[in-house]
C-alpha cells in the first residue's frame, strides 16, 4: 500500500492509485488555497561552521499554518502534495520565497547560501530549471548561493528529464546537495554521475553512532569520501554538545541541528544574524568573518 512505501520512494500521480478520502480531498483544496493566498511559511535552520561559529547557510523548511488544524509540518502534507499533483506549484512558491529571503539576508549581513528541498516529482518536469532561473532573476540572488537538496531517489531510475534539469541548473551555477545521504540508493558511481557539491549525512547515523554499531564508521567513511571527492559534508540532526564535539574531533566541520538551532521563522533568523551570533551553543562569530 501507499503507506508501506519507504521514505525515499516516489510515485507519479495516478488517480487510481490512491482513492481519496474526504479528508484528503479537503486538505488538497486547502493547500491549493494556501499556495494561492501566500499563507505558507518558510522556516530556516542554520548550517554552522563549528570552527568559526559562523552561519554558512540556511535550509528553508516549509510550514503551513492551517486555519483549523494549526501549524503543520511537512510530513503531514508533502506526500499528499506529491501524490495529488500540487508539489510543482508548491515547489515554485518555495523557490521564489527562499531566493527572495536569501537575497535580503545577503545584502544586510553576509554571504549565506539558502538550501531548498526539491522533490523528485519536480525534477521530472521538463521546465523545472526554467522555474529556478526565473526565481533567481526575480530575486537577484547570486546563483551560487542557491543549493538544491535532492534525495538519492533521483538515482532510482534513469530519467532523461532529471539528468537534463540537473545539468541545466548546474550550468547556471546553482549547487546540488544530496540530502539524507546513506539512507537510499547511493552508490559511489552515482556520486560521480551527478557530482554533488554537498552531501548531508542523515540524522539516523548521528542518533546511532554512540551505540556501538557501524554508524560511526559509516560517518567517518562519508567524511573521507567528502575529502577525496571535494564534496562538502554536512552533519544533520546534531542535538548535543557531545555529538558535536565527537564528530568535530573526527573531522566534521559543518553541522545542522537542534544543538545550534531548530528551524526558526525568517524574522527570528534576521535576529540571529544581526546579533552577530550563531545560535545557542556555538562560539561567537568574528564580525570580520560575517560582514
Ligand atoms: P530534511 O530536508 O532532511 O530536513 C531536516 C529535517 O530534520 C527538518 O524537519 C528539521 O526540522 C529536522 N531537524 C533538524 N535538526 C534536527 C535535530 O537536531 N533533531 C531533530 N529531531 N530533527 C531535526 P522538517 O522541517 O519537519 O522537514 C521534514 C522533511 O520534509 C525535510 O527533511 C524535507 O525532506 C521535507 N521538506 C521540508 N520542506 C520542504 C519543501 O519545501 N519541499 C519539499 N519537497 N520537501 C520539504
Ligand atoms: Mg533537506
Ligand atoms: Mg535530511
Ligand atoms: Mg528528510
């Protein structure tokens, strides 16, 4: 069934596949309204260089303040949006908003990149790269400050549109990141095929690394792959000082996780940046580095 499918699987919209419940039909209509009425929100979570305490980038994470249901997290509606054919317009909204927000950040504070999650369902659209180009043009953001986060599910099938979109956005100077790395269809061959600029070590490895299994070794392997292939490695989901220090000693530099900051509304992010501090738990930012 649909529910049994793994987190990295994807499917194309088919009305036969998924008989809609009344609730789903309503949620779909509500989401359509929300996109049209601009009532979605992006929260931002910093990526922090542990050596300098500097915020080197932020990841845009969608939130939906539903009129009846309250604040919804992505797992409550992204899959529905993918299956119900709304992810493309949702994705366009996210790209536009994130590039606009990032441009303002860069003008006022420092060169920070903005990462946007992209569903494989968007990447199979032949004109995906045109939406990226348009968002960059409208916002005026330097293309090299936009990072598109894709999961390893893009490797599941060889689809010409995906290859084309990846190539086109890379030609524009946009960066590519492999999200949830190590949980899906990775192979080293795939790493050379799309040559990502960044890999994000999935939180599940960090959660397990102290429990005596193979996770720590796997993280070290991913760090050394990054070194060898000149790919930046970001450690996701770091929650404690112990985890941060443990991995820092083993060569990890860039972290994203509750230890530094949860995702915060844009206004709060502006506050963090203007105070000249990386979020709680990190060292002070040297102002000469951040300006
Ligand atoms: P992701 O891209 O892997 O994002 C990281 C998720 O881990 C976020 O959950 C973030 O809030 C959470 N996280 C970060 N640090 C920690 C930590 O230290 N501890 C814990 N427990 N969690 C942490 P969120 O915001 O609920 O997003 C979930 C997923 O939804 C994302 O995973 C991404 O795959 C998807 N998503 C979010 N925004 C978008 C979007 O605009 N478009 C698409 N297509 N997918 C999105
Ligand atoms: Mg992500
Ligand atoms: Mg992730
Ligand atoms: Mg994820």
